[in-house]
C-alpha cells in the first residue's frame, strides 16, 4: 500500500520533489509576485538540502519538531559552527519555511517563530555613513562604460539618484519615466518591487502608487539610461539586454560592478540607496542624517515624518527599516 495513498497526494499534490513542490505551491498562492517567489524558492532549496541530510524527502514528514531541528542547525551556524551566516539570513530562512508550508498545507499548523527559536536579534541600524560623492560614482561609471558595461553604469546611476533597487532599475521603462518626470516632477515605480507592491496582482489587487521625486541629477541619470535603452537593436522598455534574461543581467551587475565600485571608494550598490536616503533626509529636515551627524539633530516628530516619507519612496512598508539607511532615530 502506498505511503501517501496516491502519487497525486505526494507533497500535497504539488509534485514529486520537495523543492519543486514548494516552488509550485508558492506560484499558486503568490501568483504574479515573481520576485518574492524567487526569493522564497532559493531559501526553501537551502532547507531542502538540509532536509536530505535528515532523510526527509517528502512534505508529509515535516512537523514542528523538524523546524525546531532546522532552527538548531541554523543557530549552530550563527555560533560559528560551519560556514557563518547573519542573523537576518537565519531568520529569513525560517520565515520562508513558514510561508512555504502554509502554501503546501493550506494552514498554519506547522509554524515556528524565527526570533524565539534562534534567540538572536538582527540589527538594521546603519552605523557607517554611505559615500555621498557623485564624483567617485561618475569615475566608476566611466570605467564600466570603457569595459562595455554601459547598461550597468546607467543602472548604478538610477540606484543613486532615484533610490531604486537593482531589479527596479533594470526593469524601469526609462523613456516613460522621463516623460513622467518632465510632466509631474515624479515617477511611479511599478516593476521589480518587493512583494508585488508595485503593481496589481491576483493576491494584491489594489496597488499604492510609489512616487519618487526627480531632481536635476536624477533627470540626467534617466536621460543617460534612455540613450542606452533606445540604442538596443529592438524596441525594449527596460535596460535588460535583448539576448539576456533578467536574472542573468542582475548576476552580471553583481559580478561586474562590485570591484569597480570598491576601486573608486564606494562600498556596494546598497550604499547607493543609502546615499539617496541620506540626501533626501537632509532635504526634508534641513539636518544631516543621523548616521552622518553621529546623532539625531532634528526634533523627533520631524525625524519621524522624514522616515515615513523616505520609507514610501524606497518601497518599504515599515519606517523602522529605513534605519538601515539613515541610522538610529535616537
């Protein structure tokens, strides 16, 4: 007699392989949220790799004790056993297990609290100020242009001047955005956003506009990106090359930009968003961002309003997240 009664019941009917079944369940419950599905699928694969070492090959074998054991494995990694990982990474992997198992089972019967299980707190507060110099960024961009990576150079400009994530910058229709900027002084970010927040989906039918103000330097960055977008052999409404998939292009961005940015005194692409956030904070409050000043210089109410505005522009739902760009609010 079959252990799960029928082949169709294996992994709750989502497929024979545990990793594939989880991804398939996510596609069903998170239709249209491609970035979130990809992120959860990658983390779920890490769990499946660990599960194999425990002789767990099927979703029906997973219970709360399984998740506690996995949390113990991750906690050991946090404590220096094996390859070290960040607290945020460990918590995210457990959170993904909750998400995927809910999608597979259709309920929350198997659940674990990441923070409680790991007994560790993540720190989002930035303590090192980002590099604000546009001269250094321009030098890095020029080097990328010389290397034949004009699209990557343009993408970095969009990240710095509009506070975009790499995925958002890659998928931005720069021609349309430039028209919006000239007409309204702002652009609406719809593509590549986290959690499907940029567009209407089956699971998120009502979309909130994410309006990003466009400065003179941002206009120049858009114009540079438009020139590259319009220079492609076929008409395309984003920066991704015709013969490349988005994941491959983003991989090329990571591979080719990191060393060049560091060479010119810039830490990484995330620091470009932080630099944008710090400048925006100063424009709103007329004070330096706390991470630059070393403390909060404006009154708490003004600081809070600035963080709320910046959180919306950067595509975050919580104001506490922007501490990773601006520093502590204390």
